[in-house]
């Protein structure tokens, strides 16, 4: 592939993204939906799951959403880009076919051409593997990815002025947005990094600050009506925990690895048994980080949506009032949980870094610590 063709493909991706960033507000042809039984599980998974369309709100039969760009790659066709609006159908019994692709009832993109199979996070979980099929990789910008881009933009818009404020007012009292975030930064440094890592804490502060504010901001964005459940996506929490694991491994001191690979202070015959136990312990720490953040954020969304769904199940005004009150209380509690989970993830990461960089005393003659 020549550089010109690569440039054309790149421009087509940018063009598709720019054309897709338009709000859609159109009436749907779904008059028969009023007779269908309300499916609360489908409603919940629709709101907490990833999708090719970012749905914000509905007013009667009018839906407001954002059609995101679909980006597919295959060895025979190369990169294909188009807006998800080309695959949307207002009649679930008559799916739209575009360029040999359509969607199933789960909103996943599938191929209508024989011998082609979609791969990626947004593939059809019920699709059967075809031997010798052409692999089509779905690398689209989905709702979660778009939300992540949005959070990154917000982080830049917030902390670039904060950083410039530190440079301009060295030693002076903070002003504006800097005065709000400086106590949080100081808290992370003095109450999380320094007590758990020690004199090497400055080395890890950029990561700890980044992961704290990234998780906190995305937790808050997920609570906004129409927001994406980014930190409730286990792939995202896996990546955050994986970064913690990598930093811990490459920051480990000689003493840290000695305690893992050849644990001192225990009988010689027991050391080979302890080795796999210690290695499992290294992997279990980021695994707990991943699951804890994913489970807590997802559980909060599920509880709130379940409470709201009771109104449509019982079709009662009294139940609706009670569900609204309880869901409001849960939403306020989730504001605290959003901050708490960011704090816990940052604190545990700092503890793992501190364990990896700490100097251990293991040279006693009697073998005791």
C-alpha cells in the first residue's frame, strides 16, 4: 500500500468521524412497541453496554443520539469507514444491509456475505466460527471509546490551565480552577503516595494523579443521563490494572524479586512451593483492581436502572414516586462511590508500588525478619 493510499484512507476515517458527529432526532416507526411487555434486563444491558450509537434521550417516539463511525478492516477490502446511520433500521424485522454488513437484534455488526466473520469487542457473541473465513476486524469508535476521548479532552482542558497556573504563580496562593484541584493533588501526594511509597513517591506521582482523575471523571460522566458506562467496562478496567502491573514489575527492586523468586526465612524445601504462590500473588493484585472497579461501578448503574424499571413493570404512580426517590438517593450515593473507587484504585496501586520499591531486611543469621 502506497503512502498516497494510506493518506486517503486516513482522510476517509477523519471525514467519516466528522460527518458522524451530528445529532439525530427523528421519529421511530414503532407503534407496535406499546403492546410489548417491558423487558427490564434488555433495558439495563442496553444502557450499561457498549454500542455503535450513543443514545442520549428519548421524547415520546423521538430519539436523540449520535451515530458513531464504523471502521472495519479486512485483508481483501482493506479499511472500510462509514457512519452507523447506514445500518440503522426502524423496523427490527427488516434490517438494513450496507456494503455487505448489517446488524443483529443485539446491535452487533454482522456480515451478510458468506465466508466473512467479524472480530473485535463488538462482534456477535453468538456467531459460530467459520473455517477459512475472511477475518473482518471491527475497530470502530463505539460509545465507550467516544466517551473516553471526551474524558481525555476534559482532562486536558482542566489540567493544562492548572499546570500553567503552577508555573506562573510559583509559591503563591492558587487561583481559579487551580485552587479547587490543588488540595486533591496535595492529598494524593501526602496521604497516598508518600506514606505508601516513601522517598521514591515523586517518580510515581504522574501515574497516580492520571489514574485517579481519569477514573473519577469517567465515573462522574457515567452518572450523567445518557452517559457511557466506561469504567463499568471490564476491558477498560483491565487496561488500567495492567498498567499498574507493568509499572510494579519494572519498578521492583532486587529485594522485591528475591522475596518472590527465593523467599528468605523459610525452609529450603518450601521455597520451590512458594514460588508459584508468589507469582500468583503478583497477578491476583491487578486482577482484584480490575474486578473491584468494574463490579462496583456496574452494580451502581444496575441498581439505579432496576429501581427506575420498576415503574414500567408495575405501571403504578405510587411505585414510580417511590422508585424515583430511591433512585435519587442511590444517584447521590454513587457520586460518593465515584470518588471512593478512584481513591481505592490509586491507594492500592501506590501500595503495590511501595512493596515493589521497598528495601527489605532479610540478612539476619537466624532467618527471621
